C-alpha cells in the first residue's frame, strides 16, 4: 500500500529558510531508516510557492487561468513529501509518527494520505 507523508509548508519554508542542521540530520536518519526497512519509495522537498504556478479551472470547457506564485495561504501549501510502500494503514501511521518535526520552529505539520 502506497502512502504519502505530505509535509505542509510554513512561513519559514515559503521564505526558503532551510531547517537547522540538527533537524536536517534527524530527517536524514529518518530517511535512512525508511530505506533500511525497505519501505522508502521517494522523498523530495519542493521549492517555495514563489517559484510555482497555479492553474485554476473556473469555467468548464474553457482554458485554465494561470496564476504565478507566491501563494499567500501557507496552510494549504506543500513543502515536500515522502512516499512509502507499507503493508497497512497502521504501519504508515507508525512511520509518520516517527518523522521529526519537518519544519522545526514549532511549525511542522504532516498529512498522511493513501495513494490510489
């Protein structure tokens, strides 16, 4: 079963601020544990939304509206993701619970979603 651990953006990630070295090391260890357990599929961070483009489809059948970032509402933005292949929802939750605060600064938030 594929699950995605979606790392939500924060003011710091949107500003392009990297986590402190200790957090980077903790995330490296976490990713190494995923690899050793054979559940790691992919893990990537994303550039801030200031480098992004959003396509909106306000009218069916018409061309999309293109909006260039940055996008203001950080609660709805994604800073990165980890894709894992596990045997159950419970195992996915256990791995999510082991992830260090991905943002540091008390801003971290992870959303766990199963992939079709």
